[in-house]
């Protein structure tokens, strides 16, 4: 059952003073915010409400919220450049929970976005840019600086997710350009290249200096390897530890039908929540995680039969496994106090949605939650927000596809969508 928010509206004079002084978070907490009749088209647990903070914004990828409540969204242009690209800044001037002022800057599409030390970091497919922001400003004070340039962006998994730590370390996901490093990518029976040359510049997380200008990939450090595509990458703010949720490989059954049934191919491999330590190797392309056995096993391209672990026994293990092919695109650790206590310190994961779970139904297109304690999941995952696809769980048919997550200064959860261009603000009403 959808919750009905029933907050009392404070005197108009209080709201007016708050707006004039720019206390956006306070305005959001004070203003009356009845739940939309359909929560903006999504389903939430009892006690939670959702508003459409902004709509029809374009291909909204990752997003971040400033301390004053302004929202910055990474836009990735559609094929052919029909939609806007760059960064979209959104401001709610009257505190009703809906953005009423928009500013767009930059011309290049991208996915990653972060705020650090008065700067907005933005990740196009081949590097990282940095804009200087004045406090409370929706637009940068000048042209962007190039922090990192020349990152590989050919073929698949070009999007760069970025994270900046409090001490100025810049982490960048550089996804693999192939499915399993085959001699002929996604081809029936094609063997894997061994060693895989793609690991030299891709399929891992690199670390750079967030304050350094004009860096190349060679100026950074390969922080972790064997990660096929780590779009859902983030730090736990409480511990400073880096985590991610990996896009697992595809087409076990299509490329190796003697070893895997179509149903097995739909259910394997896991999408993996991992703790990313410096120097860790998670095994791609040689290995994948089998959810049925709860074991990292040798890939068929490298002589595996779906059962033996082989060299994969030494690779870093996941903390938690999720259904295959759900496509995790964003990870957020909740540090607010607005949500009930069980959510505090836990992880939200935005699943973009699958395309290759046939003959089983497609899955994902939701936001999941994982309780955490002492740096590890403390209970099983659960679906937190659903209904984004509006009944058609397919990349073409889905109305919305979750892509980014951010936490507002009042503890609200923001969710972006790169299919319909909608941004939701989810908050707890207690009703």
C-alpha cells in the first residue's frame, strides 16, 4: 500500500524567511508535501513518499546534491545527439520539493559526477573534468579544467563513474571493452585471450589525484583489477572504504550451449557487491561468480566447465550476490537520519534493468537496499523502490530505468532515470 504523507504546514512567514535566507533543506522539511497519488509512478515501502523533483530532463545518469539542496545531474546525449549533454543544475526556490530553476552547462555527455572542495567533477567517457563552483551557484565560474584525459573509450562499457574521497583521491571506473576477452567477442566457442590484454588499461578501478590537472592514465594507479564494469562505485562515508557492484558477464548459454542451458545462462553469473581493497583482483575475464554454488568458478573461455574453480579460488570473493544481468548502475550508502534506523548505514543500489534473461522474464528496473553493519551486509537484500518500468521490463519498453542515486541534506533519497528523464525525491513520512 502506498503511504500518505500528512505533514502540517508551518506559518507562511516562516517559509518566506527560510526561502529568502536560502535555507533550502529547512524549507523542504517545513513545507507541506503530500504524497503524489501514485508516488510519481513508483512503489515504495509503507511510510515512504515520492515526489517528481524534475521531469523530462534528458538522459539523466548519475547525480549529486549540494549542501544547500541544489541538484547536479550528469547528462549523456542520446545517439545522434538529439538530447542535451553536459551537466544540468536544478534548484527548488520555493521549497515545495519540485525544481523550478534549471541551468545547463557543458557540451559533452557523461555519467560520473561528484562534489569536492568547491568543485564539481564530471566524467565524460574519456576522462574527468572539473568545474569551479561558487557557494550556492548553479553555474561554474569559468571553463572546466581537465583533470584526466585520454582514458580508453572504444567499444563497450565506455561510461566512467567517479568518486572523490575526503582526502582528494579520485577513483574512476574503466570498464572492459568486451564480454569475456574472447578472440572474437561474443562469438560461439571463441576462446579467451590469455593473458587478457584488456586488463592493461581497462576492467578495473584507477586512482588519480583529484587536485592534479592534465593527468593521463599513466599518471594514475590501477587500484583494483578484474572488474568487468563497475558503474555502481562509491565510498562508505563512515569508514572511507570503497565498494562497488559489478556488471557480470553475459551469454554463457549462447556461446557455450554444451555447458549451459538457456535457463542457466539467464540466472548466471551473479551481479556482485564487492569491497574494493587496493591491489584486489576479482578475476574477470577468467572467472565469474556462480550464485547456485556460491563460488567463483573458471570461465568456459579459459577451460572451465561451470563447476571447477581452478585459478579463481585465489580471487577476491563478493560480499553479496544479486540476480544475473540486472545491471547495477549506482551505489549509495545512507548516512541521513530521516529514514528509519534500519536504513542508516545501509546501501541502496540502482539496477538499470536486464536485456538478456530470456527465456526467463527480464529483471531489475528497481532500487534495492542492503542493511550493513561493521562494513559488511548484515541481512539479505530487499527491493526498496519498484515500478519504474511501468510494466514493460525491457530496455525499449520500460518507461523509466534507474541510473543514479544521491542523498539530500535533509536525508531524502534522489533517484535519476536515463530513459524517461525523471528525477524522484523519496522521503519518509512516518505515516
